[in-house]
């Protein structure tokens, strides 16, 4: 059954913002003062069953139009798929935004729940409604390789200046790698080398603030990768 968007507009709030003065109960991420409910953290206002709460944004990826991300199909309707992109809310992928001709009601033949897809953020409005597309070069369903996940805030460190870090990892491990801006990373190649690549990415996440990281990552991979037999 297709999910229709009947949700009220989603509002991003900061600590101290008034959330309710009309009798709603205080939920997570809120506090009460003089009978009114206020936000206690940065996040998205959420009202459910008479309770107002704040879904924290910290630690979650906040999408920007043009971002390339890895998403996972979590629901299917007759004319769209719902994609988890590691953001506060899932994003619909409409049949008009995929590279296939999909008849109404035939969506499950192309993408199923649990599938991983490369998508681009098409639109984000002020209410945090997100739209994604696969209609761009290189975007596709992933059918091989493995997915690892890091904090989205460390993505720029994994990529490196002008792509230097990720290019070094690709070159030394001979792996294909796609780094999503949402912190999900796809790695495909020889199993042992792919494991080295993933471990190197995790090392960068752990030690992102340390000095000489590029050289240490290079040394780490060099000690783990077997020389190719002639």
C-alpha cells in the first residue's frame, strides 16, 4: 500500500524555541517552563499522540541538494520507493526519477526492500521534505561489494584535499569506492583488499583530527596488502 504524505510540515528548532503552549505533553528533547514546552536541543519538532518531542539532528546527516548518497529501500508503493538516507526522515524516490520505465504497481520488480541505491539529493524544502533521484551519471542499484558506515562529519577527511585520500585508498587496494555524503561508503574489490580499504576508512574516522594522517594510512595499508604475484 502506497504511503501518502499526510504529515504536518517539519520544523527545525533550536534550544529555547517554544514548541507548545496548548497542553501538549513534553517528550524527549524538551523542557517545561511556566506550563509551556520548549526545545532543549537542536532538532526537528515532532508531535505524536499528544506529545511534542525533538528528534535530534546532531549525529544525523542533514541533506543538501546535489549531495550524492547511499540509500536503502525501506518501503515500496505503486509509484515510488521510500529510501533511508541516514537523515531525520526518509526520502521518496518516484518512478520518474529512475533510469527504468516502470509501470504503475510494478515498482517491486525493479527495487525491493533492503536494496541499496546510489542517489542524488534533488530537493529539500523548509519542512525537511526530501526528494531523491537516480537520473544522473553513475547512479544505480548496487548488487555487489560491501557497505561501511562512518560519521557523516568525517566524510571530507576520508575524501581528502582534492580527493587525495580516497584516491590513494583506491589506488593501493585496487577497489572501486563510492563515498556518500551521508556517511555510507560502498567498497568493491578483492575480498582481502576490500577489507584493508574498509579498515583504512575506519582508521581515518577514528583519527581524523591527528597529524600526518595520510602517511600513517598509507603505511597501514602498505603493511596489510600482499604484493601481487608475477
